[in-house]
C-alpha cells in the first residue's frame, strides 16, 4: 500500500460513519432537552418574582426539584440583613422541680476552631424560632429531654427561650439594652421521649 | 438572531469540545470542600442525623413532604449505621478528590450530600446549597478526564494517550450557570431591600455577633465606607451574574471576586461558604490558559526530575 493510500484509509477510518453521526445528533438532542429543562426550571425556581405563569412552572417542576435536590434560594442577608442579635437557651424542668439550663452554642463565645465545627448551630438557631418552623419545636424539646434523662429525676417540662437585642445604628454596643427574653415554646415531655 | 444562528451558538457553547482541565481542577477543589464540610460535621454528626437527633426523620419528612433522594430513609435507624454513613461519605469525597472511580464517586458524593441536607434542611447555609446543586451537574461532567488516578490508570493500560482529549463542556457550563445565577439572584433579592438601597445594610451585617470572626479596623465602620461597601456588593453581585459572561471582563471580575470573598472570609464566620463559591471560579478560566500553565509546571517538574 502506498503512503498516499494509507493516509486516505486513515482519514476515512477517522471520519465518523453516518450511523455514528445520527446517534451523536440524537444524544446531543437529548442532552439539549435536559439542559434546557434545567435552565428553565432552576431559573423559574430561583428568581424572586411571583406571578401566575411562574407559579405554574414552579408547581410543575417542584416534585422533581425537591426529589433531585435542585431546590435553591440565594437570599443571604436579603432583602434586608437581620437587624437583631439573638441566641436561644432551653430550660429543662425535672419531675423533682430541678432546673437545667442549656444554651445553644453561641458563635461569639466559642474559640476559633469551635466556631468552625459548631457553625451549623448558628444557622439552625437563626431559623428555629420562626413561627413557620413551629412543627420542629416538640422535637427539640424531646432531644433536650433525652440529654437530661435520669432514672431518679426525669425531665418533665421544656422551655425554649429566645433572647433578642436590636441592632440600633449610632448606639454604642456597650450602651445597648440587655437582651429581651421570649419564650417561644413550652410543653411537658412524655417519658417515652427520653428512653 | 434567527433560529439557525441560535442553534449554532447553543451548539458552540455547550458542545464544542474543550480541555477538561478546568472541570478536573474544579473536581479536586469541590472534593476538598465537601470533605472539609463533612469533617466539620463529625463532632455533632449524631446530634444532627442520629436516632435522637434535634429533628427526627419522621418530623423532617412531615414538614418537607414528597419523595426525596435521601439515603436516611433507606438505611436502618440505628446510630451505628448513621455513624458508618459518615465514613462512607468522607471516603467517597476523598475518592472524588483524587479522581478514583470518578463517576461513581461523584454520584455517591451527590447522594450523600443531598441526603444530609434533606435530613436536616435547617442547618444548611448558601455554600452547602451550592455544593449540592453543582454536585448534581458534576455527575455528568468528564471530571476524571484529567488530574485523576482514573486517567493515570487508563494511560498506564494504554487505553489513553499522553494528550488530554477535549470533551463537550455542557455540564461545566451548567455549573458556571449556577455560579452566575447565585450572584445574580442575590443581587435581585438585595434590590428588594431598603437597607441595601440606602447603603445601611453592611452596618447591620458587621454588627451580627453570630457571624463575626476577626475584628475589623475602625475605618471600615465609617458610615461612608459602609455605604460604599453596601453599594459595591450590589454592583459586584450584578457583575458576577451578568458581566462574567463577557470574556474581556472575566479575569478582572474573577480577581475582584477573589478579593471580595477573601475579605468576607476574614470578617465573617460562615465556614466553607467562601471556598465553596471560589472553587467554581476555576471553571471560568480559559482552558488554554490553564493548559499553558499546566504545561509550564509539567515541563519544569520534568526538568527537575531528569
């Protein structure tokens, strides 16, 4: 075989066959549909607008977005940043009327390393007292009761208290009023909760 | 633009083969971020996900109904299984970082990551959400096509040549889209708030005790600087969402973004958030520039070893 013929053969073997082209364009088409669907679904999900068409699209894609873990919102510090400092403490009252006070980790009181490890509590305690998350409160009480379980003096009641101080521009933090307590959950716990 | 041109542009953007070096580098950075996130959770793993966790699995499924990709719903509710899940997750995150069984590892990491977030949605910050959503698209990317043990094995077995083969970048584009969307939607949300428009937002942010890290110099707290900072944040987030797609502006914006996130890392305690986002910056670097950089490093290493 001459060098020229060999080159020609090589070139023709590299050239995609008609079947290959067809399957490639089919797979490209399928991928394009996949891309387009995700671009539309993700954009409609994330944009901070609310009108009928958008609500319709969101409703349509919602089961998939939630199933696949593609739900997302990018609203950190917005529309306005939080304008108060807050922390949560819990009081566990036992059947013999003893009180245990348990404080959720406060980032400002932790060491540098601990702040890294405990940061999830920052996010958790930020959203926990919101009324829309009231369904979580009995579980928090159960967890706290379980932490203080005792054969002789089991937990009887749990209170969750949020302490809040407003951030006021122009006021020195040293002069800021002390934190206002707000009991946002209070209930008895059942013995089966801390077994 | 007629349909044919649109089709061509779409095809070019998503399917013109390009070097997989950016996505491979992203895979490594992403793997490190996921590993670090998992390690940081270790001390409270059972408090978040265990049988006696803060929020029970049944409550979580009640408040967030519907079918979810959540391995916790499949595994026995036993703390030993849940503790083992931590090590399995970390193991796959390390495998993904080094690029061994890359495709399988990327699927496993995404499943584990989405599972822990579905198990407790109330502890995830924006960085965690970003890792989750881009992890989905990483599954489809040729993330093991460079800088991976998988490739090393393939080259040793003679299945691949020394040259890295270009691949269609559509999955990389989706991750780029997610990054741009993160910035643009953040900008949009902030535009709805009075404090951002008036320039007072940063005052509140720097006075939040729960996220304060290192002390800020006094001049930063001057009202003029805080106003400028609030407005700069708006301008920056808009630019990263929209102007990043223009080649000429890309590198200055990436540099600005790097400085922006490093300053946030100094000032605020939101562990991993800045690194999670910065990891995706590498996807906006021209593959040719990365290729050139890689060749230079490679040549220097070869010269030193010979």
